[in-house]
């Protein structure tokens, strides 16, 4: 039995390109010494390290897995979003920005609409 290749919805492509562009620009801007000093003046060092060394790479890998139509990408990206919201609410006492809320809303739609069309992790049952 031959399986039909998965067709990637346009919404997933646009979502992934948007997240990669926004976070890719953030990562490139963070390489500037003046930008690092500016960020360091109002953000704690642990948050900067967590963001640029742990969360952005995990989020970008999750987005690539979503683009490849793999369910583990949904888990990775969703986990990072939950962690970000919890940090902003508990540590900074701020609600997420409008842009992050929109990204989360689109992500939730993708989960609800396309999760069953994505390939499960090889170790799990579909």
C-alpha cells in the first residue's frame, strides 16, 4: 500500500515563515554589542540566556517540525509559548503582547485543524 504524501496547508507555511522571520531577526539583532547592552539594562541575565540559548532554538526547531507536518513540532512550540506566557505573567507581571496573543491564537487553530493530518512521533501510536 502506497501512502499519499502530505500536503502542507498554506496557513502552516505562512505561520512558519512569520515565526522564523521574526525570531531570526531578533537573534541577528541580539548579536550587536550595543543591542546586548541595551537589553541587559532592563532584562535579567537569566532571561536573556533562557531566551536566546534555550527557548528560541527550541521554538525554531518546533516551527521547522510543524512545517514538516510532524506532531512533535506542535508539542515543542506550544511548550515554549506556555513557558513564555508564564514567565511574563509571573516574573514581569505583564500580560503577553498583542502579537504573541495572535501567534498563539493561530497556533491553536493549527493544532485544532491540522493535528490529525500530521505525522505522529515514530515511537507513539497514531
